[in-house]
C-alpha cells in the first residue's frame, strides 16, 4: 500500500525539484500523446523545446519571440503571485490586461498625431490605471459585500472582451481604416510605439518592466514588512489579524497591484507586438499567467524561469503545428499536463511517500 | 484473583523520531476504575487509541475477557464492548441531542424510542439531559453528557475517558464522578486518563503511570500522596512558583461595560464585562472553555474593536486601536491557539518573532524587516525560555506544543509589557515547563506589570492569581481575592452545574 506521511516541515529539496520533475513527466506523457496522434514523440519534443532556440532556419525568427511572449506572462504572473500568496484569487487578469490595453491605447490615440515623448509614459500610466480600476471592481465588491473575487474577476473578463469588441469596431476604430475593425497602428507611429530596444532580441519596454517587477517582488517578499504580511495572511489568516494586518487593505492592495501590472502588460503588448486594438487582441496571457505563477511556485525568480519555459512551449507549439501538423488542441493539452504534474507533485514537498504496511511508520 | 477484563502485554508503538509506547503492560479488572496518568506526550493518547482501534500497535498483544483482542477499527472495538469519550467532542451543533446520539450508533432505533432510552439512561445515571435540545445551546459539561450517554447506550464493558474534567466546573465533576462510580459498581470498568492528581485519588482504584512511553510505576492512588504521584509522573520533584508579597500599584488596564455580540450563531456574546488590573497584580479569569475566553482576548488584543471607553490603558481609551497600536502602548497578548493564531505554522521562529515583536523591538526600518535583529530576538526567547529546537530557522509547526507555547509566551514577556494577557498559558506544556512559565508570569508582575491569566486550570489560577473572577456565558463575576477561595466557591462562580440540578440527591451543595 502507498501511504502519504506528512513531513514535519516542507522539504526544501523537493520544493526545488518538483518543477524539474514535472517538466520531465510532461515530456514523457506528452510524448505518449504525440505518439498516439501518429507523430514521432522524440521529434515533437525536440521541435517544442529545442528548435525554437537552435533550429538553423527558424531560430532567428523564434528566438526574439521568447522574450516577447515571456514578458507579459512574467509581468502578469508576478502581480498574481502576490495575491495568491495572500489567499486572494484574481482569476481575471485577462480582463485587466484587455482594459489596460484599451485605456493606454485610448490615451495615446487621443493625442494622435502628436509625437510628444511624454505620450508613451502617459500611456503606460493610463494602462496601469485601467487594469487597476478593473481589478478594483472585484476588490470593492469583496470588501463591501463579501462577494467571491474568483467569480467576479473571472466574469469581468467576458465583459472586458465585449468592451474590446466595441472598441475595435466602434470608438477606437481607425478612421482611415476603410471601415475594417481595429484601431490605428500604435507601433508604427512614433510617440505611441513600444519599440524593440535591442535588435533581434525581442526586448521591449514590457520585458524591462517584467524584469523590474521580478526584482521588486523579490525585495518586497523577502525584505519588506508588506511582503511578510502578504505571506502571513495567506498561511494563517487569524495570525495575520493578530499581527495587526488589515484584511481589507490587503485585498485592495493585492488586487490593485495585480490589476495594474496586468494593465501595463496589455499596454506594452498593444503598443508593441500586437500593434493595435483588434477584436482578437486577447490571446489568453492573463490565464496562462496563472499557470506561470504556480509553475514558478509563486516565487519571483521561479516565475521568471516559468514564464520563459511557458513562452517556449507556446513558440515550440506553433512550430510543431507548422512543421509536424500537430493540432493546436494537442499543444494546449500539453501545457495543461505541465500544470497537472506540477500540482500533483506538489504533494511531495509536504508529504513523504512510503510503500508497504503501516508497521514501518 | 478475579480475571482481568482487559489485559495488555508489551504494547509498543513508534512514530518517526519518537517511541510513543514502549513495552506497556497492565490489566484492568471488571468494575475497576483504572487511572492512566502521565504528562502530555507520555503516550497516554496513543495507548488508548490502540485499545479503541484507531491505531495499530507495532508489537505486543491485548486480550479482552480472556480472548485475543486486536481491533482494526473503532467499530470492532465498540462491538467488543469498548467505548470511548474523547476530550474533543464530535457533535453537530445544529442537530439536537437525540439526533447526535443516533449518528454515533450502528443501528439507531426509531427517534421516539431513542429519546425514551436517552431519558432512561440519563435518569439512571444522574446525567440530566433533554434529548430534544439543540447541541449548540448546551454547555461543555452537557455536551460531554451527550457523548457519555451515546457510549452508555451501547452497554460497554470498558469505558475510556480522555481528560473528561478539563471542561467541567467542580460541581459538574462531582456529578460525573457519581455516574462513574455507579457504572463501576455495576461492573463496567473505566479507564480514566488525566493528569489531575487529586481527582485520581478521589475516584480511581488503581493507577498506571506513564513517562516517555514507558510504564514507570503502578500504585493505588488512595494510598499515596498526590506529590508522590507527581514525582513519579515527572521523574523529579517540582518547585512551586514562589511569589513575594507585593503592593498593588496604579490601575493599568481597566475594562468597563464591554459587550460584544457573537460572530457566529453559536458563538458566545460578551455581556457587560468590567474589571481593573493594577500594576504588580495578577488577575485570574477562570471558566469552562467556550464561555467567551477567545472573544474577551480578541477585544483586549485589538483584533476586535469595541465601543469607545470600553478598554482603557493607563486611563486612556484604546478601544479604537488595532493590535500593533496597543502593543506600542504596552499591552501584549498571547492567545490560546498556538498554531494559526499566536504563530504561523509554516513560518520559521524568526519570522514568528516578527509577528508580534516588530513594533516594540523595532524589527523594521521604513518597512524593511531587520531579519538579523529578528533572529537574535528569536534566539533570545529560545535561550531564556528553554525552547527545545535545533535553531530559530525551524518552522513553528515542527516544534512540540509545549515548546511552541514556551516560545509564544517568552516572545511576549521579553518585550517587557506593561500589561500582559495570556489565555491558557500552560495548556499542553509539561509540568516543569508549566512551572517555569508561571514563575515568569509572577516575575513579570513583580516587576510592575499587570498580568491577566485566562485559564481553565483552576489549580494554576489559584497558584498565580492575586484576585480571581470567573467567565460564565460571557459574563464576568466580581473579582475576589484568590487567597482563601475554596473549590466550592469557585465552582459556584463558574456557574455551578450550569443551572442543572443533579437527579441524584445532594450532588450540588
């Protein structure tokens, strides 16, 4: 019989090892899935994990994509991780991301065609405020009426998508776009663009912001009393109140920060890689960031690595669709496996597995 | 010699890192009241869990009425005639007494028959209980009766009782003892677990004393002194905390007309509580669990805010201040629940030091935590209060209950409070450490602080308190000088038998 025995303290070795083991198990299970689909599993895994970085023909295109995709994931996941640590579950980062993009883009377009260098910083602030405001809806409903922030934030994603569609076809539509949906292209207009800072690296201001967020979150969680209170509230809510933590303030703060970072991520995306507000602007970074946050164990450095890994599976997945004809849903299943194995293996850091009868215990 | 009802030979049970029971042997005769005596962690609970089928022994054997007895689960133990009343009740507050009893039975009779059976048993054994009342409305003593009657309906041969008096007033203890004596006279054996020596001397025929998992002695409690049993239990003689007479100083903490409505339907409200504590004084607040102790502590610590003027420190109202502002003003608290309230289980001792000591010890600068300072403060607590831990980096949940309690109390005392409020300061702490904690509380008062000790342990309260008052259903009695109070008077202050008269005559004096 297999038995789980609780460890007196979480094992530091397993906390570090589980993400690695989860990736390996995902490769094995994913390989079996690809084999069942009639593809060569070894080739599929190589295309997903290796070719985006080192393939002689595709790497020059896909390597910059790594940072482009990882940037928003990391930025959003850092914000989410603070709330998750405190037991505040913002599931609606996708909505905050979209609203941030609309507000930031709206700010920039309002000054069109001015090329004033202050416009872009203003857009960043507007984007952050937009995401923050969208996150304040579940925050205030939770603190005032004790609603569940998971449901409210999630459902607001669909509201945000409806607003996005209205913006793309209505109030933000390009007046010179011959009636096609979508705003003016922000990336091709000096003053509103978020350019690639170093050629062929994919590095743009959003990636810079993500790196700053990683460092700031690290300092906050390890050195600052606020980070301590966030951890305390998540682990032992009653002890947190005893320590003088105000739960209402913490909810407003955590949802506010995660909303603002998601909104900023949306703005950097719309003014750079995406270029314009369009109906299909939201591609799920807000949801994938939840996986990234957990894959990185809610630790800033872990999230940095997890964001890069997740971006890699995105790019590699696209490459596999292109080169091997793997269906897109198989790639999503593959990413799902990663979260599944990670959460399943989480047990190991808090429990020990023993085989055999109870007598040994 | 009459044949043993239950015979235990060489029972051994080891958990990782600790041998809970090591070659334990003893026997119980039919109708005998047998005490199992030992400190917390001596292995009493593990032993009875093996008898009740909750834990399987690694080695050794048991026999019941001469037949081999190795229950795989509690149901098998119950079928064999072993019943157990746990220290913590497993009752549903929103159901009535009869429904709760029915839930614990294998084949419950029809509700009407069951209600009659409950009335019969409760009359026969002098345990007044109405089968139609909601459990949520019952006192702790009445809840215990529900558990006992549930056991008695199964007509047990052996009744195990785990620390049954910890939640009872002295009068309720008397009623319980009469019931137990009647049961024993009818031939039911009772295995009685406790560390209260006078109770054991009053009730039990035989005693088996456990220390560190081993049987260290057996004795007939009536024939030996309590002090002798204590020495056997602890393995050394204990010093009673010493106190020097001190004059009470100025009033430091005053609470006036403090009321609080309950947070949950079955929570306890606080009703019009008023008291004062002076510098150099220890005020003991007794009471059975669930009579408002947690609520009172929360209003004093600042976790729950109250109307203006209800809580005053040095004559200034602190009712509107949060926990940290009260700490800054000099009022510190140590709640009862160690894991999850006084300390965060998964955080290290260093991190847990920051939990309450940040303000007074200056453990942060402009919001940035001084971890080196926190660690050295944690180490100071560990050293001065003899907390057994490899280092300050260990998670709180890895410590034993007693060691964590020493850390929690030490953390507050070393912050040099003006007023300290502790709830159940020695709960689950071994006797020598408990004595050390009580001494530290007395020393603190000696140094001019006002100390409020909330506890269910009346002996402890009488030992440390200058004045004593009782919390009963959210009301606080008038404080009286502790010296000279008898157990009987205290019992009446605690609410007697909670308004219930014993069916047996003369149980309540």
